[in-house]
């Protein structure tokens, strides 16, 4: 083969597509009737005696009492706490688990559960079935979810929704860096981009933010998302993102090449 890949390797790659497809289909089937959900992220290493664990448990409980499904990565730490809070009041407690070599162990407080092999399939479910994101202190995974959601809203691939950073003491350094360095130092984002998220320090603040946003959406008055000027002219696609203009580039002979 010209690519240097063996026929066996090529066949394995082809079958991987079907595995990806099966995860997406199973996820859509499981969650399509879930109703409005809030995805909660945070460290798997947070202990049960940590104040953040107790706050995440309270957030999960209060959101479930308001009728929201609580969606987490299904593991220990903050994920367990949020699921535990929702589970305790007989709410919809969703765990989207991931197969990892270490650390990830499904918590017992899930009444809707699915296990994923691929991070990107799992991440699509977090976004597609959520009306808000709550990010508790966490590591690379939490930061990944935060910045991915920010990117999707900034680029108008999804409708804006509340992104709440919980714990100002933990997040203030990152927020300051985005403002001082990314915005004012290098001009790599717009001032309105820093209005896509908010910071909270109490469970009631989280619930109020989500509830107010939902009431605003039910009133069909989306307007502007805080100070961010967002215009959505493209329709929503089945996977939950918006269509856009396909990029094109000009060849050396002046011909436009559509990608």
C-alpha cells in the first residue's frame, strides 16, 4: 500500500469507525429523552471530607430538585458528589463513564449510566444534552471541558448557555491570566469572550444562574448572552452544533479551493 500500512491495519482502522458510531448511537438513544441537564465537572481526586465535595453534592441535590438532570463523568471525587446529591433526592443522576488505565472507577450514585471508550464521543454527550456547565476545581480534564465549551460558544457552533466556574479562590489566577495576558497582553480574544462564563462560590448561586437562564429561554427572549454579541444565523445540526461556512483558500493560480 502507498501509505505503508498493512491491509490488516487498514481493516482495523475501518472497524474503529463502527465502534465510534456505536458509541454515538448508544449515547443518543440513552439520553435523548433525558430533558434539560447540567453537566458538572471537577477533580476525581477530591476527597469526601473536602468542602468542594460537600458543595458539589449540594449543587447536584438542588439542581435535581429544580428538575434538572445532573450529568457527570461518572467517576469519584466531584463527579461522585454531584451524582450523590441528585441520587439522594431521586433525581436523574447520569454518569458518562470512560474506560481509563487508572483513576476512573464508576461511582454508585448513578441511575442512568453509560461507558465510553472515546473521550470525544463522551464530550459530545456532555454538550448536546446540557443547558449549563458547572466546573469545580479540577485538573486537565476539567480545564479541557471548560475551554472546549468556551470555544464552541465563542465560535457560535452552539447556542450560548451558562458556564459557571465554582470556587473563586481556585479559578481567580486563570481568570486573571486570560484577562491580563490573553486579552490585553496579546489581544488573542475579545473583551466579550470573558463574559461567556461566570464565577460562583455558593450552591444557590449556581442554581439561580441556571434557573434564570432556563426561564429566559422558555420566554423565547435569548437576546444577547451577557455582554457578548452573538448572532446565530445557521441552523442546528442533528449532533447539536450549528452549520457554518466551509473554509476556502486561494491557490497559486488564483483559483479558489473549497476544503
